[in-house]
């Protein structure tokens, strides 16, 4: 008996492809639908220090003294004691967007102001740093600024001197190199001499920004986005569009034009979560609407701005603008379209040109409202949509279905939006990994003629929605991979998708999980990031049927799969997710092709534990691994490792 068991085991080992193998069929000559180039995109919101302290490379926090506490982020020291003073002045009438500045007095001796940065300043050895400041001397004053970059110990690692001239406000710049790398640097500005001076917009940028743009973006973070080859960039959120109340809603016009004239406001995530208070979180709008459009262009992604619809966040104040006072809000949308696409002779097109981009940005989509719900949203959306279509009939208007993927508010929104033939409906789901696995069939029953779907915010939550204990682990990522087979299989309905949120600073986050984590010097894609990347880098152009026993593969014994054709490379692309902890052998017969190439490419992500994660110390521990796969005739035998996501590409 024992011998027979041993023999059986040996046979099973020798013939892994045939024993217990699952026979799958791909119908390569029966495309179901086009996969839109927008299918896999990015959701950007300034949450978790995503913009200020994150992708926006400014190193000085509270550079214009406009925080609620004007000297937050700054410490002052003087020698000898009492030799000078720092006062915060307010020129509200003359400069309402940026009213405060620091008025410095020094009587001999010296006075220093030290900025702590965003949880420190990430500085790099041998890199150029560009300092700038707006300043004016008082009559008969001769103060100089000694600018010093310091490491965490307070040792000087780079310096320069600036001596402002004259009594009119003027911008002064100076550059220097850092001799050291440190994640916790700081900037010291020491005023020396005799007299008084006003300063504002004290700024420091690294010389290695994305595309070396002055005042630009952190290159490592943008590179991670570029690697995704995203189909669209949704911005600026998220709840940040709505604001805690309407006074701090996102207003695009305040985020364009000269940087020193952009009106800074509090970031709504500043005190949103009592367990993750971030009182020093503000929006300087150095990353504003112009920069979002530019970033979209750099990434080859369709810009997708989401605009306030006259409603503040319904989880907060829920303020609404009365129906007869919506005009300025609607005008903001119309003006934005002109800013993006208008001729340079138009008011807003001219501003775009003045900012450096005479060519239009070719905006095609506009979202109205983020996560609004109820009759108040629908009645406002109707008015916005009508006005947008009247002036810009080709702009595609994206609407929302509220914060949850089911329930009375969701059903009500969909009912109304269907009646009015809405074009694209944004759905959000922050749910358990199990929910994602169970919902691979979610869109199978959606009306093919009805509104298209924008899966605009989603992420599996390992503990509960927005719990601070949520992790970016393999269980979540693999469940998202399984769910995404359903998005792609239903490309006829689902035309845009994006994981959310995008970025998180390891020391300053409010919401977890997030796709990309970073500190002041390093960044890493989570396992969820790499799942997104595998999809977006292997999207294909047409979805074709992939079947097991004549049925779509939607979780049978933990197997999820979808197939697509790449018309440019003439490849069949298979995506197979094995959520079980058993290895699986699949024999995939590709019908409708004469013959496949004898070799293809296999890209695999796998982890042995559901809890496995990438870290800043091991940023690619779990990431796609490529290898060659052999093909015989029109058959591909793919062995799926336990708890793995596999993409196979084979030329026809
Ligand atoms: O992604 C984080 C938040 O989740 C978004 O701001 C909001 O739209 C959703 O509730």
C-alpha cells in the first residue's frame, strides 16, 4: 500500500501539467469590447502629505507665514539675547492672497530663523539647492541673510549669502551645494548687520526635481507614477475638492498664476482624524491646476479634474450652496475648460499661455462633485451638466454615486443618473479583501447601454475603512488583482479605474492603505502598486473571452482570469490570479489563432504570506518577476504558484 502511495506521488510530481490541471479556453477571435486607453489611471489627492511635504519638492514648511500659527515650523534664536525681533505683519488689503510677512529687526549681533521642513528636510550630498526669498530693506538698513543648510546635528553642510537691496519687495535667489545626505536636514537663515527687513516666501528646492523644473516636483515620486503608464490623472481628489466647509473647498483659480499670489488654505486632513492629527498640514498650491495639467501631459495621461458642485463634505458640515446661487461654481468649471483648452486670446487661455503653455492641454473630462449623495447632489449635477454641455458639448461629464458601492443612496443616485443618461458614473469602494474577491462579477450584470463606470477610488482595507491599522499587504493586493479581472472582463462598461489614495509620508499620514509610501529621501511602491502596474503595463486593447468549463473565471477554487489582445504587438495577454494556497496547473488553449509563438513572457508576483509587504528598506521585496514561458502549438501551460498573480504575453 505504501509503495502504491509513493508511486502515485511520484507520478503526480512528474506530470504536474496534466494531473488536476484546469483546461482554460481563450477565444482570441471573438473580442467582447475595446479596453479604453484610460482604463488604468491614477487618483491624486493632497492627503498624507501627498503634495506639500510630498511630491511638491519645496523643503520649507510655512514659507509664507500663513499657517494658523504664523511661526509654526520656525524657531528663532539671537545672539546676544534681545538683539532683535521677529514680528508678523499683515498687509491684508494690499496682498489679500498672501497677507503675512516676517518683519525682522537686528541691532548689531545676529538673529536666526530655522525651518524644520516637513518632518525634517531630505537633503543629498553634492546636489545643488536653490534658495529664494522675497525681501525689502528698511531705510538705512544693511542686513544680510546667511543661508545655511544643516544636518540633523545642526552642522552646516552648505551655505550662501544674500544681501537684499532697496526698499521695494523683490525676489532674491542663490544656490549652493550640500556636502552631506541626511533625511532630517534643516534650513537656517541668519540676519546679520544693523537695521530692519521684511521677508516672505522663504523657499528651498532641490536641484533634482522632475525634468529639472525650478520649483517643481520630487522626481522619484513622479517616476513611480510614470512607470505605471497611467491612462488618466484624476485630481485634486477626493474630499479635498469639497472642503470641510465651503470656505475651504478647492478653488482652482486660487491655485494658478504666480506662486506668491496663490492663497494658501488649511488642508482638510489637518485635523480630520483625531487619531492622526496633523496640525501643520496646509495647501500652498505650489502644486496647482497648471502643474496638474503639466503632470498629466508628462505622464501621457488624460487630465481628469473633479470640481466642487456647490456642496461641502457631507461627512463634515454638509453645507450646500442654494440652487439660485450656483452660478459662480458653474462658471468655475466653464472657466477651467477655457484655461485648459481655450485659445490664447481668451481670458483663461491667455493665463495658461502666460504660465508657459500656449498649446492647449486638450482636456476631455470634467468631474462634477466628489462623494456627494442624495437629492441635493442630483439636482445640482443636472444644472452643472446642462451648462457644461451647452458650452462644451464634447466634454465628457463625470458624475458620482456617493461614498459607498451599495445601499439606498447608491441605488438612488444610479436610478436618477440612468434616467438622465449620465455619461460616466464614479463608484468608490473601500472594502475588505473578501469583498473584492466576491465582487469580481460585480459588473457582469451592469447595463451595457447604460452609463459607463469609473471605478474612481478603491482599495482593500485589511481591518476596516480608514482604520489606522490597515496594511498594504499581499492579501489586499491579491484580492484587488482578483477583482480587477472583473473590471477588465467588463471593459465594455468600466472605462476608467484608479486605486486610492496614492501617496503617504511614513511620518505624516492620515489614511492607510496607500499605493506609494515615502520618507524624505526614499520612496517605494507597495504590493498594491505593483498589481496596478502589472495591469496598466499589460492592458491590451480588446478583451476576449477566457473560460473554464464554458464559464467566465471568477473565483472557481480561487482562480480568477481574463484575457486581452494587444493590437500593436499582436500578443495575447492572459491575467491569472490564484488566491488559493495550492499551486495550480492551467492548460490554456488559445482558439482562433493559427499558431502562437513558441515562447512567451511570464510576469509573476507571489508571496508566501498574506501579511507580506514591501518596506522602504526592501522596496521591491514583492514585485513582478519576468521569465520566459514555452508554448506548444496554440497551447500555453501556466503553473500558478500559490497566492500569485501571473501575466502571460504570447505573440500570435
Ligand atoms: O481616498 C481618501 C478619501 O476617501 C477621499 O478623499 C474620499 O473621496 C474618500 O472618502
